[in-house]
């Protein structure tokens, strides 16, 4: 009978690795409890540790994105105000030209 390959969510993998790193459970205990291969769990741990710094990089990128969005919103507001002033000035000039004719 062919076994189907199991897939694990990133949340599950993180939970397993955190249990391992914190010392809450030993590798053999985790593998027995969840019927996992020790080599696979070790690979998860290695990936987790290699990518741990990326967690903090995303915050910097998102804050940079937020700053850029705020800057663009400010520019859009300024341009909208300028457009309204130009429209008003145009209508005033049109009225003055009608009176002068």
C-alpha cells in the first residue's frame, strides 16, 4: 500500500522547532510523538536558524514602505490642493474676462 506524503504547515514546523530549541522536548521525543523523521526535523531547525534574521528585516522593509506611502500621500495631498487653487483661479479669471468684455 502506497503511503501519501504528508505536508506540514509553517506554523506546525515553527512550533516543533521552538519546542526543540527551548529544550521543552528532545528530538527523539518530538519525532516519536508526531511520527516524524529526525533528519527532517533537524533540517527544519537548520532552516529556521538560518532565516531567523529575516524576521527583523521584513519589519525594516515594511517601515520603509510605510514611510514611502506617507510621503506619496503627502505629495498627493499637496498636488490636489494646488489643483483646487488653479481651478478656483481659472474660474475667477474667466469671470473677470466676462466683465471686462
